[in-house]
């Protein structure tokens, strides 16, 4: 996958963000990361490793562990794998200016309905199991096509033993243990 859009939006001589380099897939389980990003608006960036990059969605309200709470997830440009470890301040005047911190991370297991993750994203439905500190269990990302550009998705927690059946705000909950 190309990181061209990521690279075009950044001035690497001004920002501490990692440069745009893709890697070959490794033998380990793929990773995920959720970064709390206090930019022009506080939001959470949800990222899944696929094809040597991080496929990325901005989730305004953050992910939820409640299956009844469907969260808007706007697909954004791919990010390099090194971004999974990025925390810091993106200076004013730069794309995404503000504070980035890792909110949760871990590995994930792709639930095969299509050949691979990239095909599932192209088809508009991706099911996976997260193995994180706060986010655990089965989730679905499903494209809505509301904008006609295929950017809007819903991030939905599946009803499983990790589900929480009450209001769940990523902003207010520091940790999830079950």
C-alpha cells in the first residue's frame, strides 16, 4: 500500500512523526493501536496493521465496548507501522497539530470472510478480534457509503464475554479489565 498521502501531508523537518516507510509483513500477529489525538477536535485514531502499513480510521467518540453503541469511524490515509509507537506533540502549523498519546494497543486476529484484510476493506466489511489492554474481543468495521466516497464506516463491538452493556465512553474510562 502506498504511504504517498501520509507523506504529502507532513513536513518531516518540523514534526516528530515517523517518516513514510512501509514494511513487509512479519510472521507475528498483526498489531493494532488506538491513539488519543487532541488536535482541532479530540478524537481517537484506530489503526490496524495490513500490507506493511497501518490502515487508519478517525473515531470521534472513541471505540466502545458496548455492542449497542455504533461509533462513526472515518477512514483516513494509511500510516507507517512505526506510527504505532508514536506519542508526542505535533507542532502548530502542521497537519494534525496537537498531542498524540497511545490509548490502547495489542494484536488482532482477522476473522476470515474474505481472502485478506485488504480485500475485506475493499468489500466494506472487516471482522476481527482485538487482544488489547482496554479493547478485547470481537469487533466489526462496516462501510456505510453515506458520503459517496467510501470513507465513513461504523466501528461496532460484537456481543461477546468482553462486552459491556452500559454507556461506555473512551474518554472517561482509563482502563478496562475483565
